[in-house]
C-alpha cells in the first residue's frame, strides 16, 4: 500500500492490488478507522466512504483536487502507463 502523501493526519495511498483489469486512477484516504476512496479522473469525486462525515469529505475532496497531479504521477509511477 504505497503512501502518496500525508496531510493533517490523513494518509493518501493506493492498494497495490487494484483489480484486474486495473481500475481508473483513484486514491484512498484513511485516518483512524475511517476510509474514503476518490476517483481522480476525469474529475475528483467520491466513490465511497466508511466513517467520515460530509464536512470532512468535502475538505478531503479539496485536498485531492489540489494534489491531483501529484496523485496521478504517483499512480503512473507505481502501476506504469
């Protein structure tokens, strides 16, 4: 599970076994026992969550949006293509 970056105690990461065929570019966010998954392309949007409240999800979506290129570079560096 490569960590892309950490922000205010949240861990932004990928699972190395992202399906076959591989899912589109996305990032998982975890803090304590809560987790969310955001699609990065074609635009940032929440795919699912467990434990985060709506206000936190809006903030996390902003962090993903600001770091979108960084996430995409890390994704392609890890998975290729």
